[in-house]
C-alpha cells in the first residue's frame, strides 16, 4: 500500500479521488447508514466550513454523540477545521454529567457537537458555567454546511484529546498529535497485516481509544470499509457481533476479554446455523487483562464455524501511546507461558517446578520494534530478562503529554532510568520481557479495568469514605480480583468501631455498594470490613493495595464483617424452605408463560416472574429464592447484564425500554413496575393511532 500524506485527512483526500464510490463507513441499525469516500469527503469539509465560521484553529470542541455516523462526521470535520476534537460519551447518570462537566472545564471546550437525540438534553442539563457553550447538532451543521478555505494542518498539530479516566476523578487529557495518530495507524497496519482491502468491523464506542483508532480510523488510513455497531446492540445480543462478521466479512474485529466470554455464554443458548467466521483473520483482544483460557475456549468453540486457530490476536496498548504497543505474530497461534506462581509474586518469571502452583499468562511480541524497557518503578534501575518491573517505552506513537498538566506530563512522559536512558513513557503497567515476549503481570498505577472501562482505585475509595462517617479515611483499598473468567471489584475498608454489631455492619456494606453504584456506575462484588490494626500502608501513609490483596487471600487481615455476592445467593437458596406454597404456585404457573409469553403482559406478577426467571437462570438458583425487594446490585448485575435483560423484555413484548431505568428503579419490583408502565403506554398509543386512522 502506498504511503501517502502526513495526516489522516490527507488520506481521505487521496481516497476520495482514487476510490470515491467505495463505502467508507456503514452503521448498522434499523436502517443502515452508509457513506462513500466521496460523500464523506464532501460532507466533512462542509461541516468544517460551518465550524471555521464559529471557532478558531486550535480551539477544543467536544464530541458527545450517541452511537452513529454523526460521531465520524463531527470528528473528521474537526480535523479539517484545525480544531482539537475532545471525544466523550453521552451522559446518563449524574456521575456522567459531572465527568462531562470536568472534561469541558479541563479542556476549555468552546463548543459541543452532538446528535439530534441528545442535543436538547445537553442544552437543558449542562451546569451553569457550561451553558454559554454552544451545542451544535451534526444534522444542523450538515444542513448549514459551507465550503470555506480550511486551515493548513501540520503533523505536529494536536488532533484530539483522549481523556483516560473512566471514573469521576480529575480527568487527564492525553494530547495526541496528527503525527502520533499516523504513527499508530501505521503500527496497527503493520502488526495486523493489513492492506488496502482489509475491512474492519466493531461495536466498541468511538470515544474509547480502541474503538476510535483501532476500528473507526484504521480503515480511513487504509482506504477500506469500517462497519460499525452500537455497543448496546452487542450487549443486548452478544452474538449480533459474530453474525455481523459472518454477513459483512471483515478481516479484523476485536474487543476486550469480557466480550469473548459473553459470546461463549450466548452461544450455548442460540442457534448458530449458517454462522461463517472464515473471513476473520485478526480477532484482537485488548483493553483489559487477557485470560488465556477464554481465548483457548473461544478458538476451540468457534473453529466449527470457520474461525482459524491463528486468528486470535492478544495485544497490549494504552491511550498514552495513542493505542497499540505490542501484539501477536500473524499466522501463528497466540503464545502462553506457564510460570511459577510464588516466583511471580516475588517479581520473577520462571518455569514452574514439578508439583508447584503455576499461572498461565499471555505474551505479546514487539512487532514494530519499539524501545521497551522494564524498570524498577522506585529506583529507576533497568531490569533483566524475566524480572518484573514497570514497562517503559519509547516510540513515535507516544503522545505529547497531558493537557495543561506539566507536572504529571513530566513525571509520566519524560522518565529517565538510573542508567541515564530516556526519555520514556512510564506506562504504569507491570510486566517482564521473557523468552522474547512481553508479559503483563499487573499495574503500578492504581487503575482497575472492568469490562473495558478504567476506574481509579483512589476515586472508589474516596467515594466510599466520603459518604460514611463510620469508615476510617485513608484506610481502604479498592482493587480487582479474578473470578469466573473476569475481573471483579473488591473493597477492603477499615471501620472506626471494631465491635460493630452484624446488622449495622450489613447496613454499612449495603451503603457502600449503593454509593459506588450511584457515583461510579460499577458493582462491588465483595466488601470486607476490617480492623485497621494491620492495614498495609507505607511509612508515608500510602496504601499498599497489592499487599492488601495478598493479605486478603492469605486471610491475614483482621476481618470484622464481610459481604459478597456468593454469600447473598447462598442465603437466598437457604431461605427457600420459607417460601409459601402460593408463591411457588404463582412461579410455576408463570413459568410456562415465560417460555412462550403473550405480546401483552397480564400484570405486575408476570413481569416480576420474568425478571426472576432470568436472574435464576444466570445464578443457577430457584425463582422462589429471589425476593422482589432485592436489588440488581445484590446479584452483581452490571450494565452489561442489564442490557441483556432489556433485550429479552423488548423481544418478548415488542416495546422499547431505556436501560438506564434499571438504575433509577433498582429493585426487581421497581423495574417491573416501570416495564409494565412502558408497555401500557405503548398499547394506549397504538390504540389511539388505530382510532385516528379509522
């Protein structure tokens, strides 16, 4: 493929001339929205003309769109107009609005580009200090497009700011230049074995670096086709992703590890006749810890449907290096290594001795020849082969720093080892170079990755401690632990009174779970209240989270009270003996209706039975053990699982349900009432339309 241009819009200019009628983008929804390269070129230059009449080169413009091609139109128009795009996700919960407000303030955005669905909501709900920022719907920009002389763009100009935190703490905007973007797109092209016929497909959100750079912009770099889906489409029906691959025949598609697990679970219950994955040459897995067993099971299960064993592609990257860092050698089966578990805890990778416990870890290769060092994060001493330390790296994709944050930029992007080598990017990730592979073993920075979203441990700990005076400030640790093929959130927290009674301790745990779900939008799977007597902290008072995790595993903490989802389920099962025969009768009677439901639901009991049946199937327990007063959070039901429940109800009753309502009505009873009200409203509206038509 010919190497053309210094920016991604130079690529678009070339493709609009050489392949004007080739489909550049299509978005899969009720009606497929598609654009050729010629249409994309003309539309985005016109929208850029609209922008240059209203903003100056170098200004920051937020892009806050629902999943659609409006995001693409807005993003590329910003590049053409010489303004700095600031992708962010549409707010739903109050914490999302706070995060959006923080990003607008930190970046100094002068405008917001959005879509018709949320434009008015943004205008109505922005805080007082942001209400002066104009909100432009992309459709409005297209309707008022202007052909203007556009500013020259150089490789050193800032292309966009990638805000890294998935939580509500102080946001950090990674400054990505056009040169960084082009360098990383070139790295992805080389590592994935792409050419100008390699189409891509994905459902990852475009405000996320993997969705934006890996799925949305790589085809624009290549001149190929990007087929996009809404994340909600995938979450409601994980196999919709694989069926789209079967239909549109892309070369490359991928997601975080949890998505492959969801597909495996869904495949056990759905008919896959006709599924053909033979076109899928790169099934990349990244953005969160990769589970080797998940990849092995996925490759084996879907080999029957044409998936090649060498398609599985583990990779490693981060926003501070634009996206991609290391990956996998095309044409080979991905590499795993068994290492001694105890040695790994002591920061060494060695082969396990006979009869010794081992860990299976996934390795990636330095395909693009980046300068990668393993460094002691405290002393700065470079480590040898097989020694675990912080991953430091240098390559053309490494971003320019954090937006208007010189101190943090210098610490993270301008690191020098004690041997005087540098400057390097400090990734904050722990790993080792071993047998010509890079192995990721953990994190230095206090980051927790759940379902592809980043959460800072400090944000979770502050959220908990600031909401409850019964807890000791500075004596809590949030971290993740691996359970049933995925990472789950665990909180260890010291209480002020160690002689607390079980009822109050249970109330504290319940309040902790509610606060974190409300403010952070994430489920805690385990809460451990402790006496602070041996809580691990450094001499300067810093929390030693890794040691706290190990102490919890060894049972070395002085536990006052513990709550976890497994205990909750066991307690519900134990309560089955108290269920009345009448309740059992209702549940049994409804079971046949659940299997073949009517379009019109009969009453609230039926809706609750359906929700309980769904919970019971997922938790392998009886419906009669699930009280209507229980909250989704008590069962570890997060936004991914809620989307699946909503999909089931929508399919059964042919109604549209807002997934956010599950958090606004968090109990089974409350959400069932909401669903019933939606169904009744839609029936009334339908009857009115029929009457008016008559």
